[in-house]
């Protein structure tokens, strides 16, 4: 489907991507960013003509219903609204029957990241770290950098050239015809650990990048375990809780088990007409998978056949992992991480680095990680369950 979008008096047709037979809200937002060349630190909110928020979980159904109109509110990551960027916009299906709507008179009262306003405006004006280098990627300079790192054996040179081609890579990721070819054009992701972290820092900065590692083990993990004990018991839940005991013989270690407990706290919900609700246990299997060392990677990934990002742990047994990989398009990207917590940190960041939408079954899970732990785009629409669990964890 194509929808007509108006941004600052300019009207363009924007394609609505489809994933698993459903109109994809997150990818559509990426399309809007790309079409109007919005900066990566700009958040796009949708509201209907009456000012009611349009959330991701009803986006598909809304588009399939009668013709509706939307308005776009743009704001920077962190929830700081720049009044000059609050714009009128109208969306319509291909018949062009939607009418324009008025912009809101004030910003929403969403939670915001505490940050010195002057410092933030300076950071936003300057762009993400190394963005000045990224601006000189175009043309022959970009081609030269890509050619050099293709054959470079020195990882420092590879990382330097990956920084130099960052802007070009972001443009590719927001182009439907090019996004699926990102690993073909940048194959060094497949043999150079640390590139996901590097790109993520260029997108959001070091402070945000370090939040999960700093806060999960000491703050969130023990609270997730405590709150999970109040859930209705199941075999899988009991196993995950037992993994937190010193004498446990459960397969996964306590760190992986704690992350999967959060999936039980934020279980999947059915989205769209053709989506069937799956259990929390099935959803957990979409976060992390295990492969015994010595197994053929190609054979294993061929059987899995997942189109979504997941963490692959390789070792003799689940409680003793030797290597971690992020799997994208059935290709293994080596993690620099040596622990499960650090590896999951890379998995989450890969969604942003490769502009990948969350698995529908894990939307609540990843949204909680995004907005609550990392503090990224805290104006993202959250389900009541995400808000409830955040309150319960903070009050534990």
C-alpha cells in the first residue's frame, strides 16, 4: 500500500511495508524518516484526526479499515519536542480521500530522559559522534573506504573505514531496495567483532550504549526475578527461576534465564488477523538459541530459518558458552562479548544498527528494554503491560 504523507507543506507518497501479511508500523516509520530525510534522532508519532494516539498494535487493523487520516508529531529522541518540528500531516490510501488535520497545540506529557537541554540541543545540532566524518562519505571517498576495508587485514583499519561509511550505510538501510543487501556491501560485519557496538554508539552515544551493561546485572535482574515469582507457575518458568539458585543444574546459566524471565513478564500477544498468539516459552526461543560446538553452522541455520534477529550461543552445553553470534538473514555476526549479558546487549543494538523491526511476539519485551533500560525514545507507544511491569519493578 502507498499512503500520502504531508510534511511541512510537502506531500509525498510513502510505501507501507508488509511483514508476515501485516502492515509493519516500525518499518513504515523508517520509510517516513527516509522519504523526508529526517535525522536519526527524530521520533515520529502518529495520531488520528481526533488526536488519539495510533499505536503499533492497531496500525495494521486501522489501515485495513475505512480510510483514516493521521497527523505526524516529530520530536527528538529523549522526548524533547522542538516546537518548530511539530507539523501538520495527512495520510491517505491511494484514493487520496483523507483530509488534512491540525497540528497539536502542545506536546504530550510522556516521560522524558533527564538531560541538560542546552547540552542536548548542541549534541543534536552537531549530530552523533563522528557524524562530521560521515558527512564526507559520499562519492569517491566512500567508494575508496569501502574498497580499502574489503581487503584490509588490520581490524583497526576496518573499524576506521566503517566509521567513514556510516552515513552511506544508514542511507542504504532506509532504502527498501538496498536494506536487504547490507551484509553483501559490508561483509566485514561477519568477521570483525565490535562493529555493531561502534555503529550503535554513532547513533546514540556512549552513555546510552552502556546502560544495559551497567544497570541490568545489579538493578533489573534481581527485580525481574522477584516479580517473576508472583506469576502463575509453569514448567519453563520454574526452570528459569531455579537457574537463579547456586546449586541449580538447569541448562541455561542465571543470566540467560533472567533475561528469559522478562519474556514471561511481558508475554506475546496476538497481532493482526493472521497472527496466532504463542506461549512465553515459544517466544523465549526466539530470543536465544543453542548450538553444540562442532555442529555445522550452515546446517543449523538452514533448519532454523528465522527471518528475525536472534542470539546464537555455541558451546559444549548451555551453561558453558564459548562463542556468541547475532544471526541476521541466516548469517552469523560474531559478538565481541564474552558473557550472555553483553551478548544480549549486542543483540538488542543490532535491531537499530540494521534497522530491523522487533519480532511481533517480542514487541512488549523489546519495547521494555528499549524505553525502560536504555532510555531510547521514551515517547514510543507502550502497551499497558509494559507500563505495569515497569512500575512493579521500580517499586520492588
